[in-house]
C-alpha cells in the first residue's frame, strides 16, 4: 500500500480507512453545501479563519486517508486512480468542487427559480432571473432564421428525408454491402444535396422560391455542417494519400495544398469566397453564396482532416504494406481493403475532434451575411424591443452546441470501442 504522508493516521484495516476518509470528505462537502444553499455555517463556533478553511483541511485529510493503492472498492479505487493520485490533485479537486457548489445556488436562482417564461413581450420579464420569454418568442427564428413561417414544413421534410436515406445502408442485403462505401461517399451526398437545395429553396415542383439569404438559424447550422462533413472527409483522405505518394508531382501538390489552407484563418477564407471569388467568375455565371461558403469550409477543413488521416497511415507498421503486396494487391486495392481501414480506426478520436471543430466554426459564416443560430442571436439582441437579453441567448446557443458536440463525441467514442481490436 502507498500510505504517502498519511501513514501515521491510517489504519492497517482498509475498511477503517475507507470509513474514516469517507466521513471526513462527506463532512467537508456537507459544510460547503449547507453554507452555500442555506447560509448556515455549522462550524461558526470555531475561529473565523479556521472555520473558513476547515472544509478544505478535512477534505484534504479525507482524501489522504482514502489514498490507498488497492481497496477492492470500485468507487474508491476509481477516485484514487483519476482525481486522488497525489496531494496536489486532491487539493485542486476540492477547490473545483467547492467553487462549483458555491456558484450553483445563484446560477439555479437566475436560470430556474427566479426566471420568467410566461408572456410574449419584454414587459413579462419582471423578476431578477433570466428572461426565457425572449427565447420562446424568438425560438422559430433561432431554428429557421428568416425563412417564411408557413413554409417551415419544407425544412422539416428535407431533414427527415435526408436522415431516412442515411439509414438506408443498414438495410442493405449481404450481396449489396460491398457498395456501401459508394453509396455513402458518392450517391448519398448527391441525393441529400438535391433534396435540401430544391425542397428548401423551391422554384420547382410548384414550390415557392425562397432565396438562401432567408435560410438561417439552427437549420442552417445543420446544413452547412452536414455537407462540409461529408465532403471534407473523402477529400482529406485523398490528400493524405497524396502526401505519402512516391510520385513527386502528387506529393508536392498535396503538401502545398495542405500547408496553404492550414496557414490561413477560416474567417479570411470565408471572406474571400463571398467577396473576392465572384470577381473572378464570368459575368453570366452565378454561384449561390451558401454553396460558395460550403465549398470554402470543405476545402479548409479537408487540410486538417488530411493531416489526421496521415498520422494514422504513418502509425501502421511497414509489415502491413508488405503483407498486402505479397498477396498481389495493387496500390488502390491495398489501401482500400488493408491500409485505410486500420489507419482510420486508429485516428477516430482525431477525426471526431476535427469534425467538432468544424461544427463550432459554423458561426463564422455570419461575417458573410448568413445568419445561422449564433448569427440570429446577434440580430435578435439588437432588436429595440428585446435589448438587454443577450446573456439568455448565448446560454441557449451554448446548450445547443454542447448537446450537438457531446452527441458527436459519444458517437465517436462508441465507434472507437466497437472497432477496437487490441486486447
């Protein structure tokens, strides 16, 4: 056992140590909880300085008594493995925990107990808490932007169709599963683009035309993120293979592309795509601003995706290449069936991180006149009838982005576990 500096107060009985350490730790947390929520100091009889630091001292001693190499208790062993590894980490954990407890009552009061959600005007927000009425009134704008209210069904229908088509691959028969990659890399993106563009824009099939400038809110965030994700991944894969190619021309072009796009900020790329790029097009040629933005973000993120995939390719041992070649496989067959599946499995966390960064970068499209959810918040907070409620709007957006990014993170983690072959 590792008794550290607490060996003089630890018992030889593990259960006794767990019992004493848990009591000291629980008392320290309880003291802070009661003080934070009820303004009652249960140690007020002690000198002021001692009363102030007593929870920290007791918690520190409690962690020290619990810090044993192996107890057989899953919770205690997990505690010691992750946050109670040494004295510094135990103090840091206590400070973070106590700060969170202290901040919890005013946060709950502002967000829930003293908040207002009734009414339809600013005058309904009479309390000292958050005005969620502001979110309720502007909710449709935050979701759909300036898209006409009576046509929201078109956006909903487009998303339902795209999601349904995304699950088609799960119903492929065994003899058709070899075409899954072709479906998801080529066919599905094209069909999804046609559905979203023509159903939401209209102008055909008897639908009223709605220009992309009216698109906005969370729906636009999803549209931009979706197309950029499905287009930047295959492009990044090609660039990663090109950077490792033995052909000098292919390698230098790939290296030049990657280093160029990684060396410029995304906001500059968006500005160029929106303002400068149309100047180089023929006068009779028109490309929608939303399409230009999607292409710009795709080209930008593909460079980062390429470097992540290249890391996976370099992590594979040379024996994998030699084994594939010994079976008579050519370059493309070797990479498609042997190299890339293993490399992509290794870099699932890195790819997920790149995709998360892409989703969080979408608010930058507001600088070129496209108002996704953060852009709509920026417009709403300047409305004369709703001045002073920017905090509620940004908290709402933060929660939305957290849910999206957390779901993507958990999905990537599950993929990592599913394809994990190390034992």
